[in-house]
């Protein structure tokens, strides 16, 4: 079969790599793709937000399945466009992707259906938000309601920081229209865990757990980024925690969406906080996480096509989802200055070291092919992933592998997975 993947980052490269393992896939396209993806799939110069062009490409090239990797096109309704043309596509429709597209929607959904989360309030004007903040305890969390490339969450330690956050989000429009509404949440403490789940509208199957590192600097300091690294599984996601989440969070979320007439078919990303009062939902996403996909998909035993088709056909309950009994760690190599200012166009050397290695992956996030050379083309450049018998071994192998590649202004955190040592 022919498969089209929509997106251009490390997540999409991880999906492409999984598709290459499938015995059912003959040809892979990726739109628009990136420099590294071009070695594993045929890249198509169509932007992820050009829905009609993408659908026409799928029709004209007899694409059997399209997988949407990115949040923006899903929230924008790309799945609806494909389905209207009779094309098979994997991802939630627009009315279901709102679970990520609007944080206020997802929080209200959790409140209505008694899904564990923290206390919150929603505000549409800066004046109301500022009045509310005057009586609150700190720290507190302020979130832009809409999509903000993973950066629209600000943790404020005092009223001065909170007032500044409201100004930058709602007045200065740091995140554009995503900040027209804000959600102000009580601060939760505990271990963070990410769980990606396959969904067919009625059934939900969680994948193996992962933990992301969002802050730019070591020690969880600096600005929020799209993710500086991740590991899987989380040693804090015990069988007891999983059982609680399946009963109180995962299935209730799918049931709630169905009850609202928003059947969720695709990948539901559940961000959890393991608080002293039990697991609670931090956030939902409507697609594979990035860089969570880079440590979860390499550990999946199933043919990804079998699972995706079961989601689309409503037969996910017939799938026995399995993962290897090992561990994976991904360290993101970024351009120094990310997520604010950074240079592009730096040649990347040493990529051949990853060829034909089974325990190592080099997922391309921000790269492009320029005159036969791979050069940097974004803030997050590469995701270096290694598999090991346990997390400690995988972490050592991943950091060793980061030395195989070089480019000017290469930057990374040095404490990805450090929580492993504290488990």
C-alpha cells in the first residue's frame, strides 16, 4: 500500500521509520518532510496546512492511507477534508481535535465528566484574569487557550510574574490568537508522565509510558520548548497507576467525547501529573507527542498499519498491543539559542554513523537537504534515540551517540532521564 505522512518533524520521522518496518507498505510519501525524512520517504513540497492540495495529491497518487502527524492541521480540520473526498485518513476530526485545540474545552470536559484534574478558571479578558490572580496562592499556571507550539504554558512564582504573563499572552499576543482566552490553573506537584493512546471512537488502548523534558536548560530551568528529550518507560508509572488511569481517565475521556458527539479516532496523548492525591490530567493532545513518539514507536512490536486500520475500522478491541521489554532514551540536539533566536544552515556531519544500527536512531526534526548536504533548519535539529536493556543503559548509549554527530551551535541538555537514577 501507499502511505502519506503529513508533517515535517522528528515525530513524523519516527512514524515514517515505523512504516518502513511494515510488511504492508510499499511506498511512503511525506509532506513536506525534511532532510532526513527524504532518505526514508519521498518528500512532497506541500505545506501541512494546504488541505486541498494534500487531498488532491492523495487522490491523484492513489494513496491508500494518510497519517496526520501535526496538531495544527488536525485542529484545522484536515481529516474532515480528506473524508469528504472519500480518502482513508488517520487522526481525529475537527470537532474531536478541539480536545487539544482549546484548553478551556478540555478542562470543562474533565469537570463535566469527573475526570481527575486540577482546579482552574477560564478568562476572556485580561482585566478579569488579573482580578482573579490577586486572591490566589502561588505558584500558579497560566495557559494560552489555543495551540502555541508547546510553549504556551507559563508557571508563575508570584503575582508580578503572573501579571507579566497575562500581559504577554493576552495583550502583547505572544502566541497570537491562541492567547485570546487563558486558563489559569492551580499548580500541581509530582512526577509528570506522558501516555499515548490508540483510539477508535469507542475503545482506547494505552501505549507504553514516557516522560518528556520541556525546559530548555539543565535542571528544568529556562523557557518551555517543544521538548528537549524523553525516556520510556517511566519507572513511576506503576501497574497500580496504569490501572487507575485506565478506569478513571482513559476510557472516561473517550466515553465523554462520544457523549458530546465528538467521537475521537486517532492518537490521544494524555499528559499526567502523579500527585500526592493520585494521577491527574495536565493536558490532552490529539496526536503523537514529539519527542515521545521517538521513544515509544521504536519499542512497539505490532505492525503500525494493523493498529491504525483497527482504529479507523472501529475494531481496536481486537488488537493485542505489545511493546518490547526494554527502554529507550531520546536526547534532542538543538541549535544554541532555541527556543528564542538561533541560526540555521549549519552543515551536520557524522550522520552515517547511524546507518544499519538496530539499537540507535537519528530522527530528523529541523533539517533540510541543501546541495547534497544535510543542514540545520530549525531549533530542534535531531533526536538521538538509543535502546537499552534498561533506562540506565539506554541513557548512556543515547548520550554516547550524541557525540557521533556535529554541527555549529549544537546544544543539548545533559540531564535527560536523570529521574531514572532517583526511581
